[in-house]
C-alpha cells in the first residue's frame, strides 16, 4: 500500500467513524462536535480528488461556520444539559433494512456502470478555472444564487423576528 | 483542467451573455419586482400605519409587465440561452404565463383574506415573487446545476410561506414538516444527478442525451439515477408514494398560500419533469414531433404506475375529509395523478394534454380556493359542516363554486373536461388500457366527494349562526369571472387549441 493510499484509508476511517458517532450518540452536543471531524474528513477527501478549492470551502464553511452555528444553536436552545436523543432499536430495524437495501442498490449500480472516468492529473489549482467558469459559462446559476440568497435572507429574518415576538408576548 | 483567461474568448462570452439577457426579459422583470417590493416597503410605507395597497400594486404591475413580455416572446424561435443552461421555447413561455397568472390571483386572494397580517406583507410578497422566479427558471432549465438551484429556490421560499401565520402552531408545524421532507427530497434529487453526471461527464441535459445515446450505459445505473431524480421531483409535486407531507402542509399553511401551492409549484414541477425526461431520454436521431426513448427500460410503465397510485390514493383520501383545505389537498394529489398519466404517454400529444390540464387546473382550482377564502371570511371556518345552505346567503358565490366543482370532476362542457379529454384520448391512442380504466374509475370516485360539497352548499338548510364578516365583493366578482372562463373555454375552441398545441413545442437542441 502506497503512502497516499494509507493516508486515504485513515481519512476514510475518521470520516466514517465520526459520522457513525454523530448518528449513534445520545448527547446532541457531542454529536455536533463529532460532526466537525466528519466535515474535516470530507474536506480531506476533496484534497485526494484534486479539488483544492472545494476542500478549502468545505473547511471554511462546514468545518468552521456551520458547526459553530450548530453548536451555538444547540447550546442556546437547550439551556438544561442532558437533552437526550431517543434511539429505539425496534424502530431502527425498518430504517436499517431500507438503508441496507439502498446501499446494495447503490453498490451494484456503481460497480458495474461505465463511469465517465478522468485520468488522474497532477495537482493544479482549480480556483482560477472555477472563477472564470462562474463569470462565463456558469454566470446564470451564480446570479440565480444571488437572488436566492436575498429572498432566503428575508425569509430567515421573518422567521427569526416572528419567534422573537412570540417569546416576548 | 486549468483554463487560461483568454481575453478573446472572454469577450465572446460576454457578448453571448448580453445577448442571452435579452432573451429572458420576463425573468428579469420578476427579479426587478422582488427588489421593487423591498424598496417600496422601505421608502414609501412608513411606521405603524401600514395599509393594503402599494405593495399589491407593485406586485400586480410587475406580474402584468412580465406577462406582456412573455406574450411578446411567445412566438419566438425556440432557443438555448446562456450556453445550454436554460432554453426559451413556447413550452416554457406557456408555463411562465401560468405562474404569473397564478400569482395575480394569489395577490387578489391575499387581499381578501385576513390570515396574513398587513405588517408582514412585504416579506410575504418578496417570498412569493421570488418563488415565481424560481418556477420560471424550473420550467426552462436544461442543466442539472440550474435545475437544482431553481428547485431549491422554490422550495426554500415555500417553507417560509407555509408557516406565515403568526402564533399558529398548525402553520409552524406545516412549515417544519415541509422543511424536513423537502430537504430530504432535495438530497435524493441531487444524488440522482451525481449518478447522471458520473455516467455522462456533463451537467447539460442536451449534451448528456447525446452521450447516453453514443455510449449506451449500464441500464441499472441509469435506472437508479432516474428513479432518484423522479423520486426527488415526485416529492415536490406530491405524487404517491411521496405525497404524505402534502395534506398537513396544505392544511396548516394560510389559505391563499395553499391555493398558490396546489397550482404554481406543481405546474413548475410538471414542466421540469416532462422537459427533463424528453430532453435527456428521447432519441436524438428521430424526426421532430415523434419521440422514441432509450430502449432497455420501460419509462411509460414506471410513470404510469406512479400515476395510477397517485390518483387512486388521492381520491380515496379525499372521500372522508370534512376540512375543505384537506379535501382540496387530497383532490390536488388526485389531479397530479391525472397529469402524470399524460406524462407517462411521453409524446407531443401527451405534452399538449399536460398543458391544457394545467391551464384548466389553474382556473378551476384557484377559483374553488377563492370561494373557500371568501366563505372563511364569512363563517370563520373551512369546515365542510359550516357550508350548509350557504346558497341562500351568497348565491352568486355558490353558483361559481358549483361550476368549479363540476369542472374539477371533469364533466363536459368545462375546462376540466377538456383537460381530462386530452389526457384520456392520448392514453387510449397509445392503447394503455389499464391506465385509462383506472383513470375512469377515479373520475367517478371524484364525483362523489365534489358533489358532497355542492350538496351541502345548495340543498342543506341554512343554520342560524354568528357571522364573522362579510363576503368580500372582490371574491364574488372574481369567482364569477373565473367560473365564466371555466365554462366558455370548456367548449373546444380553435384559437385555444392552436395556442396550446403550439405551446407543446420543446427545444431539444437538435
């Protein structure tokens, strides 16, 4: 096993392990912390895929921003420690069965499909290509997102203001 | 691959972008309307003395201008803009008009309802008009990137709109349910897209179509990808078995929003679904006007089964409802089944049937909801038991309601009949007998619960009670006008036929 491959397996183990912890733990604060490591693992996966810009974005937005927001949200909404998540093994059975069936379907489809493969390339910066794509071929989705963000911000403000007023009254 | 920013190609693409912008004037007008709502609210409506009027004028003016622009572009050559990100063709223009008209009726129904506080109207209209922009993009997107963004656009705005009643637990619950189910369905859709991208190496549907026909990929992987995409979109249009969120959300949301949800986003979902299937899967080498599809898999059967399940479960669900919003929610699921029946034929005639059906559904369903809103103003209730004998109280309104119910059932001569006629005609022409039979049985079931409403309104005695308000004048005149449209257009009419047939033209990049 080459050095790169062994690192890859290590990262995969970290991602899956912490991911499983997020799902199975009963303590929501611990779950949120474990999620940081899952996100970091995914960022590392992007590095292996030569997607440096995506890795940086994943690190900044998910590893940093989203998890911090999540933790703040959890800590501010559950003032009393010990909000336990319910895990009912009996109810989990059908979920496991469906998830298992889904996994088999993905696996058998993925294994035999002729994927449109790209030969491994030397690591090169992708930011420039992404930047020029956003300004040329993908200008429309970029602008769509800017309008979307405006609308969503207004919606978020409405929701926040409303719940604030409800608490006040 | 690293692109070097070549100034020549950059200039060429800038020129192409500017040219493309000229092709999407209706979308630009709607975008400007969103901004105008925010600015008008900021500068012209001050303090606590908020009143109805200015914002509604802005929205109506914006929608009117966009409608004119849509009409002006309707006869244009079908074309792709922004590369192959989206296309502008009669099909997309027709659906744009459906969304814009639905928004106009939505504004009127909001004005006559007291469910939305006047102080919240600017956010409310921003979200609604924003979602209309998303729908217009949904109807014309031919690239998985822009498809996903536009679908999310509509979904995110809808989540907030469903919870727009202050301090109402039902409404908040509807909103939360919508968010949870909606985000899962978006993830499913995206996962399907990732498979398609992996198989074809492109996000453009037009290019992916050519790759699929050139390479003939492993059928199981393609089936898996498409089942995921159809499931993701199925959630958005509430087709069985992805419909379970719909009755709760439609009941909890403010009534004008429910009315809007049952028509506009569904039309957008159908426009996207049919464009997606035809653009991606139809054989590029056959002549226009006749489509054949990737061999190996039986798409019509797959969609047909969904259609049969959707209309049957929707109708049986509606049978026992006493809440009008829930009843119309289940009935809208049943109508989704009928439209899916048209989708399953996968032919230009089927596309024509979808177009006629959606136009008919727009008029009759929004009409029925207008009456429900008006009655809610009068009796303070959306319960069927409070509908007894209202024909004596508001005769014109009830006459209009009976016309809408008649049309929703699909009896001639009405718009609803015309819609069903084209759906059945195409199903029978393709000799899908089992589906036609299930559809026929379902029409009879629908007759029962629609006429239960009509019976309560007309034949039961009016009870003594406390009225909570008056029937809005606007509601009566508007619903009578819509009822007239339902009947007049229910007679096959040359120009209508011509417009809808022309609207079934898709740009497929060939």
